[in-house]
C-alpha cells in the first residue's frame, strides 16, 4: 500500500475512534414517563453514565424500585421527578412499590 | 345470602344495583334509535315514538361527582382500618396505598367541582354506598388476624371490580361535562391497578392460607 494511503487509513481510524469516544463521553438524560399507572416506555436502553429521569404525571405517588436493590426512589409525588445515573451495565427490572403490578426494565449498555 | 359467603354484600349490592339500574336506563335510551333499524313489521311504531331527548336523564353530573367522592371515602375508611388491624405487611401497605391514592382522587374531584362550581348532589346510590361501607367497617371491626386480612382483601377485590364496572358502564357514559368525563377516565387506571394489586394479595393468601 502506498504510504499516503496508509496515513489516510490511520487518520480515518483515529477520526472514527474520536467520534466514538465523543459519543461515549456525552452522557444524556432519558425519561421514563409514569402515566396512567404505567411506565412508558416499559423498557428503556441507556448507555453507562446516562441519567434516567422518571417523571410522574399521575395524581398519586409512585416509586421506581429496582428488584436487585440497585436503586429505590421512595415516593415520587404527583408531578414530581426522580433521577438515577446508570453506572453499571446490566438489565434491571424495577416496579412501583405502591402498585406492584407496575413494572419496567432499564437496560444499561 | 350469608355475610360469611360474601364479605360485603351491601356494598357489592349497591354497586351492582348502580350498574343494573343505569344499564337499564341506558337500554331505554337506545330504544328509539333501535326502532329506526327495526324490521318493517314494527316500522309504523316509529312515528309515535317520543324523541329520545324527552326522556329524563339517567343520572346527572352532580350525582356522578357525589358517587365518585363517596366511593373514594368508603375505600379510604376501610384502608385506615387495614393500616391499624392488618396482620401482614402486605395488607397494611395496601391499606396505606388506598388511603393515599383515594385521597389523591378525592383532591382531583374536589378541585374539579370547585372549578365547575358544581355542588355534588347526594343520591340513593351514594347513600347505599355509604351504608354498605359502614356495614363493611362494622364487620371488619369484629375480625382480627388472618380472618381480618382475608375479609378485607376479598372485599377490596369485589369492591374495585364493581366500581370499575360502574365507571365503565354508568359513570363515564352518563357524564355530560367533558372535564368530569376526563377525570373519570383519569382515575380509572387507579382502580384497575388497585384491583390487580388486591388480586395478587388474595392469591398469596390462598397459597399460604394466611
């Protein structure tokens, strides 16, 4: 391969790597809406470092409580929010402790 | 029917009566449109059928508001008792949730009737609900331990199912004001969630005998 072609290939790889690094380095917030006694979406996939925001639009308190105890919001009052930074990869099932039939899942990649 | 066979026959009976009465009222209201599609054999009757609008309304918004508030109060009162007398964490927690959630529903209802300047109107259904609720409380007061837990949860399952039926078949279809109808639609998921929760506890009680 000519030398200039090799340099171009290396530069391209560096650029791709930089873009990937940038995308990893920019955590973002994603929202789970609590609406009509349902978590919407029921399953949400986020990246490590992202913040998950549960927004309670109902008129009664709800909670988001991980079954493996990774988090527990306690009561999120009506029209309130609760945030959690997802640091560890994995699949997390959670529920509302006040209404146990309300279930959701957070997948952290 | 023996009270021992049905935890709260009066409350249940009241709610069944609501559904039955207003379902019949609903049937009456649909008689006229039905005549329009009737077979030719009954066609002449169409000309003499009074207009549907002339029929008295089955239930008005002020009465619906009163029924909703009463249904909340009845279940909150039972929840307060369960907080005190429940013998398991599940029953006590359920009682607390009923108090909290029905308090939330009630707050919404009061805010709406205040905004609409409507005074909830007492009616026979509300009276029956209240009487049934009082009878349920009186019965629960005589029980303790697992017997209390079972009677309370059995009643909660029956009560929430009956209230849901009344919401779907009577209250929402008869509500005239859009905001009142919207409120009923908004509180419906609460009753559905409570029903599922109560059924889960009931299933656990059946398994464990507790």
